[in-house]
């Protein structure tokens, strides 16, 4: 992320919260950038969506509503501020609970992670959030592939569309 882009994001956060945040640490991932910020003495995490796959794969408003359900259930940090249009999500910083690569292959960590995912997937999903279409997701990934899209990938997207009706139609959080 360019320093100007980061400055613009920080200014946007200041307009929303009344406090100009101090960047304590920066993290980059495949699909977003994240920053540990100090916001008037409170530590928060700012996640910026940097990959625009499009809906339904990156439907930020839907993702925010699901995150709020998880936060209300105590499964994720509280939301401090969100701007779906700008792809900004500020959450409380939680120091505990992360796994390193070695822990993720050990049974206690895997059991804890599985238990958390079971609790997350057991949350009732409001009908208003709608379903997640495999066909739409496949088309989204195909668009993202652009010129690299091969006949095999296009054939796979077509196959998903032909057989989506066989999948159980239920409202799900993501991925199906």
C-alpha cells in the first residue's frame, strides 16, 4: 500500500471516529492489508480489503453482517467501525488466541479451532442474508482469472452451474 493511500485511509478513520490513528504495525495477506492501530489509547485492528473479486466472493456488506453475528456470539472481536464501501473494518485488538504454524499441526490447537468453527457454523443465519450461489462464485473467480482463464477453468465453472441444483439449498455463511 502506498503511503498516500494509507494516509487517505487514516484520514477517513479520523473523520469517522474523531481520532487520528497511529500505525503500530502493518500486516499484508493475500486478500487484504491489516494494521494494528492506536486509537486514543485503544488498540484496534484495521483491515483493508485489497482484492476486489466482487460479489458474492467479496460482498463486504454481507461479510460485515456475518462478522457482527459472530461478535455478538463472542466468537470474534467487537466491531469498532466499518465502512463497507471503502472496504475498511476496525475491530478491537485481541492479543490472545492466534496460532503459529507449529501449533496448527498439533492436536490441541486443531481441536480448539474445530470447536470454534463448529460454534460459528451453528449460529443461525438470517434469511435476509440470502444464500451463496456456487454458480455466481465460480463466475466471479473466472472473471478474476482474466486472460489466464483456460478452457478447463471455464468448463469447471459451467459444470458447477449445471450441477448446483443438486447441492442442498440452504443459507450458508461462505464457501458451501
